């Protein structure tokens, strides 16, 4: 059986690589860039690093910074409307996953009669209208590498992924300057999200030798650097490694796919607005423990890639070690481990089970089938009695 992976056409990495924007725009003969960001990125001064390069190149630009974190599809449609009132020949996204996902959708919808609502029904209705440049400012979502865009569906109190190969970015810039001042809490949440990407992709039913290569490389970088990047903001080597590991995780997603951790986290973001990385972190070790009997061998192989010094352990011991490391990383990065911290109550359990069970796009990737009772049991582990 054949397999494939999709990778952005050109990736620049390393401190200072933001300067390559000038090279890209010259190569593309660009006259006006449409820049997508949010007010947090602009307020942190990161947008200034980009606009300074744009001004030196003499390329016109228009900034769209009104996107909310974890946006609903209707929020993205408003941004598309604003964009369609402007001329432009290339899209630049500088921000986290929400910004990059919105920009990728805009690259399909510029001048199109399609809407985001249409793409929720049929993601393949649109094709790329403008090339894209992605500049991540976190170390976790991997959106800069994927053909996915996640949007909230308020009426369903959940989230949904729009997947279209045309959304693979054309250019990516991985400049650790962009995460030098990233708050520790964001390093933790986005970093554990990236960790979930690589572990889920490696243990997915759809894993291939190509996705395994990127997932294993990303796992080694993230497992071995996330705690240092969290506790020591000045360790730029650790933060650079996290950024690269997150990118590898995004590439792995295009060839494999995430599983039950992400599936069960979507209702937590959609209804309770728990940040995506945090909701993944809360569920991560519990889902992997549930999956262990179906993927102990895969976790053992991943352990060998990440922690070769543990090679003498048996397969079960390696699987337990990896699940233990996931739990320890969540604890050491001080992410809450119970849903009650976010106002989720025991009476919400039926909603969670129903909404989580509907995330079949991801649940079909899980090596172990989850019954409604299995889903209930996992959520119960992260819900405390009042």
C-alpha cells in the first residue's frame, strides 16, 4: 500500500531567518502583502520585526489583526470579507495556530464565491488563490506545516478541522527570535500540543515510514527540551529545538494524523474555551494509558528513538516509561490536570461523551476503538467530584 506526506515548499530556519522575507518577496515579485496576526503578537513587538523587513523591501502591506484566539468559523468569515476588500498578491501569517489557520483559509477564499461554511461541508470546494508564508510565534501548533485549519462551531459547542491539501504553506520561517519572549505558560501549552502531535502520529493507525521519520525526530526534540524551555526562558537552544520539533510534528500530521487525545479535546475548546494545548495536556496521559495495550510496541519503538539509554527495558516497561514522561511533563510545566479548574462540572459529562464521540475524523485513527463507555471513563479521570 502506498503512502505520502506533504511538506511546505521552502523552509528557512535559525535565529534571524525573518530577514529571508525580503528574499521570498523578491522571488515572488510581490507588490503587496496581506499580513495576518493578532493583537497579542502585535503588542509583543513581533509584528514590528516583520513590518521592518517589509518596509526595507519597499513592499506594500495591509495588516489584519482582529482575529480572536480559537476563532469560530464566523470570525474567520469576517476576516475573509475584510481581506476581499484589499488587493494583494501574497499572504503572510505571523502568530499562533489560530492566525495561521485563518490565513490558510483566506488563501483559498480570496476572491472566491466559497465561504468557510461551505468548506465545513466540503473542504475540497476551493483551491489556493494566493501563496502563503507562515511565521509561527509559538512552539507548538505545527499549523505552519499542515493542510489543516481548525475552527470552532459555536452551535455545536465543539471544533472541526477543515483539511485541504491546497492549504499546505508555500514558505515557512522558523525564527527562534519569535518565541524568545514567549510566556512560560504558552511554552507549556503549545509545547505539550506539539508533543501530542508527534506521539499521536507515531501511534496512529495511519502512521507510515515517512510520518514516523518526522514524528520520531520531533519527539526527541520535544521530550528532551520542553521542560528546559519552560523553566529557563533564556535557553534559546531549547526553544529553537522546540520550534523545530513542533514543525516536524506538523509535517507528521499530513502523513498520519492525530488520534483520540485531539478528538476528545475539541469539545473542551468548543464549549468551555479551554486553550487547545491545555485541553490536550489534561487528557494526554489518560488516553495513552487507555491505548497502551494496542500500541505498547509503537511506544517502545518511540522510546528507543527518544531515550536510547532505556534500550534494556522491555516493551511494556518502555510504554509505561513514555506515558509516565508525558504525565511528568504536564506536571512539571504546571498545566492544570483537572477540568474543574475551568468550570467543567460532573453534569457536563453526557455532553462531553456525545460531542467527543462525534469526532470521527480523528477517532478512526486511534489504534483502539473507543466505546461511549470508554470515552466516559477517560473524561471521568479528569473530572473531580465537587
